[in-house]
């Protein structure tokens, strides 16, 4: 059974809905990342599982965040093996 082709209006509405949902998820992840960095700074050797710990690299350069509106663009999270 062939599906009915969606109109431009239908596709645009679906696109806008998905962008709104993605923004909400991005904002939630950003909030959690802020908390994670704060907690991580208190104990940089804390394990995330039995064999790994988290290393966070601050990639931010400069005093203004004009190029990176989201907090998430600032940090690079890496799993490192416990030796």
C-alpha cells in the first residue's frame, strides 16, 4: 500500500516540531553537563565504572563565549582506563 505524499506544510510542521523537541533535549543535556563538570572538579579521579574514569578537557579559549552559545561546546568528555 503506497503512503500518501506529505505536503510542504506537513513536512515543515514536522520539522519545526522536531527542532523544538531537540532544543529541549539539548538544553536538558546542557544543564546536566554543567552539574557534571562541577562535581567532577571536586574529584577528578572518580570512576564512572569499574575500569574507567572521566577526563574533561576545557576547550574554551578567550574571555567571551560569543562563538559558542551552549555550555556543551566548551567541554570534551573522554573515558580513560584505570591503570
